[in-house]
């Protein structure tokens, strides 16, 4: 729990500092494109970690769960079990007829995947542009 709290704090600070740096760069001559993409990748990756940590804490601390689990569902089936999973993040009430009711929805997981994917795309673009700039300038690595 302490490790996830430290990770959440570090990712929030990293994303915040990255955003401040972007605003500072707007008033100064721009960095080369590869560095801008690398900075954007860092901000997106830190945001993905922060969203995941938020979801992890909501699962770990229970959020509205398990108080929202009723003893019977609408079809009359009894509550059989409660499940907590950390990936994908979810709290679920499982009933004897096999139905489940989830309280940490899929959008948290989807949002983490979207941020992480955008961070990877930005990092890849940064690497590609850096290599292209090296080749066009005649520097052989």
C-alpha cells in the first residue's frame, strides 16, 4: 500500500512538472521535435501510472464495495461471492446464477491503456525523429 502511494505521488508530480515545463517552453524557443515528443511521452506515461494507482486504491480500499452488493440480485439469486482483481481493476459481486455486478468499471482500465499507448507512440516518434535527424545531419552512430 505504501509503495503504491509513493508511486501515485511520484507519477502525479512527474505529470505536473512535465505540464509546467511545456508551458514554460511555450514562451521560449522550442526544443527540437524529438525532445518535445519525449516530454509528451513522459507526461502520458506518468498520467497512465497515476490513473492505474487511483484505480488500484479504489479496489484495495473497497470504494463503494462491498456495501453495494445486495444479498439477492433482481432475478432472486443469492450472493455467492465477492471478487477483487487488480488487473483489470474491478470489484464484483458474483451471484449464484452466475451473474456479476461490477463496481469499478472498465473505463479506468481503458483509460490506462489509451494513455500508455499514446505514451509509447510518442516515445517511438521521438526515437524515429532523433534517428532521422542524425542521418540527415551526417552523424553516424
